[in-house]
C-alpha cells in the first residue's frame, strides 16, 4: 500500500485515533459536532468519482471501521457519509455525531454540508458504486444550491431564521 498522500503531520498528530490495516482514523478537533472522525484509506483515492466498482469493498471496510468506533460511544448517534463535493483531495468518510453541539458550527453552509443531500449516506454511495460501477454525485451548481438552502432542523420540521436560533433549538433535542 502506498502512503504518498499521507503527510507526516497526519500520522504524528494527537488527533490520530486509530491506524488500521487499510485506513487511518482522524479525530477532528475543530468540528461542527461533539464527535467527528474521518476514515481515510491508506491508498490514494482522490474522490468518489475516482472509485471503480471493485473498490466497493474498500468503502464497506471503511464503514465497518466506523461501526467499530461507534461501539465505543454507545449513547451517541452517528451518521456516516461523504460530501458530494469534497473539500479535501483524498477520499474520506465522515463519522459525525448528530448533536451538532459545537462552538465551531457557525454558518449555514457548515450546517447544510451535513444536513442536506450534499451529505451522501455511506450505504447509498456503496449501493450506487455496486449497481452502476461509479458514484454519481452532483454538479458544483447543484452543490451550491444545497449549501445555500434555508436552515432546517435535522430532527424535526423547525426552520429557524439564523444559526443562533437553530443552535438554541438543537439543545431541545440534545436534552431529550
């Protein structure tokens, strides 16, 4: 396996949670939720569009690593997925807690990147790759429209006018 895309900073950081056979897991210390991990393959895969059908097994392995890690946090609800238009040029699977309780959650774009169809569910990505032989994402224009959508709670129908109101509302779900 090649690690040419892995920088020394990635492997020497205290944010490194686990180093598996085929992936490493990084804890995002600055995140939009209480718990946020990235599962990154050791082989260089630039993005979802670069995947081939036979690599669906890699995605399943990455998802399995998320499930193993989630078992260490039995009272936390997680979601696993990929950004349709990633911000980093190495494939990475997000494992993010659904509390979204973080001082770093400040913008509508941050929120919408994890709470609209911009965030592709891991299981859906695997199914698409297996059935079509490729992952279908979206155009940058479609992505921008999703990021600019009005705010909406991911747990109920509440649609606040701004982030402070959404964050205040989210505490109702966290405390229930």
